[in-house]
C-alpha cells in the first residue's frame, strides 16, 4: 500500500461571462501538480461549466474568483472492490480537513494533516474502483459524504467599495470522481449557488447612502437556508434538490437519495457598507442565492427533470433602504439564472413622493383586530407611509416588519413599563425632522399568542415524527416555535448543553445522569452556583411528551431528567437520535394547574385584561391529557385552560403563593389530533399535534 500526505492542487483558469446565457466559459485547460511523485497523489481540479472553484470574487474585472488563504475544504475517500457493490470507507480519510498551503490566488494547494495515511488501497485492490469526494467549506460533524450539512445565510453583507467580495460565508462547492487505481484524479468542481448583481441607478435627484437591499421571491422560491448535500451525486440537482422533505427509503430507495433543505428563506437581505451613491450614478450590490434547476417531483420512484430553471418566470421584489428612507419597492421577472452562474439586473432607485404620512386605519394581527398586545404586529394603512421614519410606539422604537407607501407594519414594543392594565400609547414617526402621529392604540401589558401548534415528544425514536422535530418547543418570551435542532444549537437552555458537553468530555456513558449545575435537586435552584440574572437568562420553554404508557403530559423541564430525551434530532444517516444524550434536568422551574372557572372563562372569551391572577397556585409538574370517556384519568383536554407558574429566583422551587411566580401564563387548548380523545392516550404513531392559545405575562415578581 502507498502511504501519502494529503495534497490537493486546485487550479482553475480565468472565467468570462457569456452575455447570451450568463454561463461561464473555460478559457484554458486545468493544470496538475506533483505528477510522478511516490509520496503524493495528483488531483487535476478545474471548473465545470457554469461553476467555479474559488471563493473570492474579483470585482475589478467582474469575472475572476480566487481562493482565500484561510479557506478550508473537506475530503472523503472510499473504494469498491471488483465484482461487488460493497463500498469500503477508509477510516483515516473521512471528512479530512484540508487547508490552503500558501497565499490567496486563483491556483491553490490544499494540504491535510501531517501524518502519512493509506490512500490507494493496493495489495490486491488494484482492480477496485476508488472514489474521491471533495467539498467546500469544511465543517466538522458530518458522518458521511451522503449528508454534508451547510448554510446559505439569508442575511448577507457587501462592501460596495471593496475590490473583492468574500463569498466564503455563503458558498458551497463539491466534486466527486471514481478513478482507477494509481491514476491521476480529475475533479470537476460544481458550485451550488449563483451570484446576482443588482446595478442600482440613483434616480432620486440627491446623493444617498444605500444601507440595506432585500430580494424577495414572490413565488416563495427557496433563495437561502440550511441544507444537506449528498456529494456522491454526479448531478447537482440530486446532490441538493429544491425539496424540503427528507428522502423516504420506501419511496426513493434510500434516505440519502437526494439533498434537501431543512429550513428555507424566500428573502435575502444584504447589509451594504460604503454604499454612498451620487445622484444620477450607479452602484452594484451582490447576493448569493439558490438558483438551480428543479428536480423535485417523484413519479414511479424516479425524479423528473424539468426543462425550466427553478427561478425563471418568478417575480422578484427589491426593497432598498437608504439613509433617507425605505424607497418604493421595485419588481422584475426573473430570467434563466442557472446554478453556479452569475447574472446581472439593472434597477432604478425611485424618489420617494413627498407628503406627510397619514393613517386611515390601524389594526392588530390578533383575531380581535381592536386589541393590541406586546409583540403583536400592527398594520397601518394610509398614504405617504414610506415617509414615516423612526417609528415609535409609546416613545419606544418599533421594529418595522414591512413598509410601502400605503401600508406600514410594525411590532408592538414593550412600552408599557410597570402598567398592569391596558393604557393608551401613541404611534409616532419622524418626517422632515418633525414628529407626527399616526394614531393612538390601547395596549395590554402582556402577550397573547394564537394557534400555536406543537408536536409531541416520544419515548421512542421509532414513533417520533418529522412534524414534532420541526415544532418541538414554544418559547413565550420569543413568541416563537423552535425545532429540536434549534433548541439544541441556540441553545435555549445553556445549562443543559453545558451538562451534556461536560459528560461527553468526561466520557460518561450515554443515558447516564449528568448534573445540571443550576439545580441542586429536582425543581430546586442551586443558588450557590447560579445568579438571579443567569436564571432569568434561560427563557422558559413549553413542550409536550408521551410515554410508553401512551400518556401525554405537558412537561416541566426541571421536574424530570428524562423528558428532554423525548425529543430527537436527525443524524447524518437520516435517523432520529435523542436530542439530549444524558439524563439532565432542564433549568426553568414550571408548575401547572387548571385555572379557576372565572379566569378560564376570561381566557376562552379573550377578555383577559390583567395578568394579576388571584386564583389557586399552580402545583402540578406533569398534567396529563384527559380522555372524555375516562373518569379521573387526567387533568386537561380540549377546551380547558391551565395556568402556568414560572417560579421566581427568590423562591427557587415550588411556589406556595402566586407572588412566588416570576411570570404567569394561561394556555387554552383548542385542538388535539395526536391522541384518542376518548381514552386521552397518544396515538401509537404519535402523528398529529396540539394547538393552543397562550396569554403570557412580563416579569411580575
């Protein structure tokens, strides 16, 4: 067997853009390096049509791209013996980290670790087929080349005066090749994403500075997000399809039949630095986006190639924010932008029609449009609303969700201070250095969320659903449903992740207990370790679990060290694994109880006017779902209201009075589809969901 060092010489000739089809044309042959050496393997790496292999775009000539000196790539190697379909992975060449050996240039040498390893499998393996899989950018944690995770961010940056644009934060390229024993390996790099250049002409009549440009697919196309790529696929459309569903072995033949998106965005927003542009002049802003051909339908267990590029014919909306204002949106129809290519589009920055903003209606996104709660969105309709700048509610800056000349949508900020009941607050704006008012609304000093829908955790990965993995937890302070993966990676509960990582570092066997240092015992804070600020920094999270007995419970994180293991995350093989590997208590201390009748009625009818609850203290940690045909077999069912008590730091345990609760909530159950409503027990498949409305307080005590 030969033992070699990892050396990859990647060379790609300069590219030019063909005006007729926005494709790239290779102006010269790819080169190789190290030919004939006994201690190296030679890779001839060059661009494939419509793709390039480097990660810095040279803006001076508008065509060339370069590798960065800090670029890292990954490499897999395996072989298949003659007369067998069995593929053997070589352990020491699985997701090897390769780094640039030298300075940034259009030619780059990638080198790996310093220890020689087995490469060509000789000694009887001369007739084997040897397979090489290269990808960029490198990331740890991939179990195989069939499921390489990546992210194309929806939030991008662009320096309008720089001579180069660093695309490495957005790029993904790969190459795959089957080769005969002891031969040069020619890798053709494929680029997953495309570059769109917007040439923005300033027609406003004055000098402006472009601060932000957003691009939205009105057809809901996938422009960015997180994804899995199967880099063993020769066709990029199979390597990364435009699908969001994971491959099903029974339908597609394997769980890695194609790459897919795990989260998606139809809008990309680029923050622009040095975006000053004089009147009647032009500035370029670039995006990297998903633009590949569609290959998303399944018929007779096979993919169907479509002849129409994925984005062709879609309507794009461009919104441009300058130092002056958010300007009128511009729309255009997308052309045949191909995967891996570059294209340009010229648009005009329109002047904003003068005129003082005026509101004709102000409504809430709540089902009762006349009621305004914290974090709700307010939709204001009227005229000249693009001229409404520095929008505030109750004197506090409001987040602008969208803004056109006739509609302004903002979120209600926490402007209510120590108020306990609704009060009036003005919606103000600035126009030509003068403050104006768009109206006055009455805001309740708490939150109201409607139709929150969660899946249920399961005692077995075999009965855990894809829906549950994507809709695992609700975080009231964020007003957001989060997936099991997002809960883990954010992390929502940092003390759980700290305990998990410590156990792994100490090589503790999985499923063993791992202490959460924030707790000294179940539902008991360890105040010698955790401060008040640290405790409240871990936001409460709501979720449901089911057990082998098929009971469904609303979980209390700090009450059990196993409930977090009832949610799962997909591993690289497409199977679910426990989100948490050990038995760990969660940090937030939560208790529940059926709300007193008078309060339950207020919640159901939407007549809650204060969160100053005067009913019975929450005292249950795992209230079960109750069947309509079972006496005394549970606590809650559809139509019921639970009061939630989040224990204060001062109490640090089970509340004995309402003032022991830092925050309170009321959860109104509206729909349960994951259970037999007669018995109250979870369906064997765990399919379905629980839907509820929630009132949630600010910090009360």
